[in-house]
C-alpha cells in the first residue's frame, strides 16, 4: 500500500484494476481464484507479488496506478501488522470484512467487526487481526492531510466499529467497489486525485456519525433493492452472476429477490440484461481504439455468446453494436 509513484509516472498510466497473486500460489490455484473473483481468467501474464501481501492473502485486487484501495482474498489468521511510525507506508487504514468476522486488538483495545462493518485503525502500534470464516477483507489507505480528524481523535475514539448500516459507509462501499472494478475512467492524475478526495470525504461523513440510520429512515424494501442493484452493478462482468448468487449475499431466498424486482414490474433477469446492454452501449460509444472488438465488449459486460449479444443489443437499441461503435 505504498504511495511513492511519481506524479509523472502516474499521469502516464491508464487507470485499471490490477491483480496481484501470492508467489506461493500454484497455476491451478490462480485459475480457480480468477474464475471466482472475475468470472474469467484475465489475459496476459500472471502478476506475481514480489513481497508478502497484506494478511498473507493468496491474491489482492487493487488498481494501477494505486489510489489506496485493496481487496485481499483468502487472508490468513491470525495476522499481525507491525507498528508503522514513519516511511512511505500508510499509517491509518480503514478495514472492512466482506463476510465472516474480524477481531482487531491493539495495546489492550479490542474491536469486533461483523460482515460489512468497518473500523479505522492507527497502525502506529502493533495490531493483531483474528479472522473468522472470512474470505475477503477490504482496505483503504488513508491520508491524514486529507482527513484531519484522524490525528485529532484519541486511539480509543478512533478504533470503533462503524455499523454496516451507516450511510457514509454504505456509499463508500459501493463507490470503492466501482473504483476497484475500473468502472470510472480515471485516466488522468486530476481525476484520480478527485476520486481519492471523494473517498476521504465519505470516510469523514462516516466518522462524523458512527451510528446506523434508524429503521424508519428509509423504506426497508426500497433500501434493500437499491443495495441489491449496487451489488449487481459490481458483478455485471461475471457470467455466473445469478439470482441465487445475490440471494446468498443477503441471506434470503431467490423468491424474495424476484419479489423485490417484481414491485418495479420486471424480473431480476430483465434488470441484469438491461444494465449489461447499457454498459455495452457506453463502452462502444466511448471507444477510442479501433482495435477494441465487439466480442471483447460483449465479454466484458458478461455475455458468453456473441450472437445472443448482437440480437439483444439490436432489440434494445434498434441499432447493431457495430453501428453504435462506428458512430
């Protein structure tokens, strides 16, 4: 999580998701991880980490250039983070387990996080993490210059559980997922700086009100459907995306998910198809490289059959993908 890349080097790089794999992972394990995380095996050479990954994870999803976001898959437990008192490594981090539980201990302080809760941790002291049935843990490196409250809060005030229902945390989780998936074209240093600023602003909102919103703040059904749609959005490129997968995330039956979409007069499958086609339209409209093929766009938005993609696209927009790409 080092932030030492020069501004010139950062400006020259195209923003994109970046996958790091543990040097101990075998080729078959890499393929299995890729299919589970991305829904396909990314092209190009495997990116092997030249040092131990955080939590000794088997793989990490981050971005290039690095903007401080990281998802660590298959972390080990227990994990001890040595004290950070200087250098280029981030001293403050936000930690959020995606599933299971995470217990954080530091100099007599202890906080327990449920799935999708979060906590901000000052790594100036050695910190021990115990993970229970946890397959992924998300990290954000924080800059105290962008977020002054970090240095103003006492350690006991800082290391507290932020409930998953916290409004700022909910927006942050969805925004971070979109950044990690490369769904925003942050292909310039000013745009990336804005995104980093947005992340810190959301964490500031989260810290300012550490409570969860009251149950009556928003209609339960509408709030859940919005969250479901956000989770679908971050998984559109995965061909195995299904109603069973989303139902499993929320601990409900597929029928409950279908009922939520039924209230809008459509089905789960209708919504997924609509979003995939709209994302394909945007990719084709903004394509600046003639080498980008229709088939690659279809694959990137979750289609496995090019003929089916072409038929569905024409039915939805009244134009073929090639016509849209040609302008």
